[in-house]
């Protein structure tokens, strides 16, 4: 089974983004995936902001990205832009680190007007690191997450996004295996 990395740019586990991350993590684990979640807020601040790849925790987070078959990037949207936490981690990655990895962007925000942040801010950030398989993500409105619970319609949309992601990850793994096993000719 493929390995999945979740990158959470949420400010806390109980934030709306944190709740979506936990929900998606649960769905992926139930589907049989090995899932690791990097909560960027838990990484050491100074090494993160000074791009100190010699720091063991920072180095481990970058290595986790490079090992993953699929990556879920979750961020709150503030003023039509992704979280600075997400940007800080992505900035640490080598130039083509995301090439060949299936990426599912997820975002939470206060209004539909912030939906453009995925297409015009988050996706270009990921493309700048070589992402060539960014799926259509899911944007969850803040009012759809109350008291730690995701509204049924939003939960259904998230499940659909996770299903598309899982299918794309497995198709990519199949293509890699087929290419690896193909005799030289």
C-alpha cells in the first residue's frame, strides 16, 4: 500500500483545519493507508524559519515529503492566502520535491470568496516545487465545522476528494511498478 503524508498548516488540533486533517487522516487509515501527519506548528520555529535542514525534526519532515507517494496539504485561508506555516515548510523542499507525487490540497476559510486561494495561491506554491499531479482540492467553509463536527454535506465532499486522491495514488503506484518491471527493450 502507498504511503501518505499529511501536512497540516492549522494553528491547533482543534482549529477547523485541524478537525479536517483528523477527519481525512481517519478516512485514509480506514482505507488501509500508512499515514503520517506533519503538524508544521509543532516543528521547531527557529530552524523552520531559518531553513536549517540540519535540525533533526526539520530534516525528518523534509525526508517524509520525499518518501511519500501521496501528500495531503491542508491549510486555513487567511485574506485569500494559505497559512504561513505551509509556506515555511514548502520553502524547505528541494526544487522538484513534489514531482511524481499525487497532491490533494484542502483548505478551510470563512467565505466562498477565499476559494480562489487554492487555485491562485496554494496550487502555484506547490507547482513551484515540481508538483505535476495536483488534484482538485476541497474547500470547507468555517460554518460547516461546528463544535468539532463537520456538517454532513461537507463531510461527503471531503470523502469524495479522499476517494479521488486514493484512486490517483494507487494509479500512480501501478504506473511506477509497471515501468520498473518492464523489460529493457
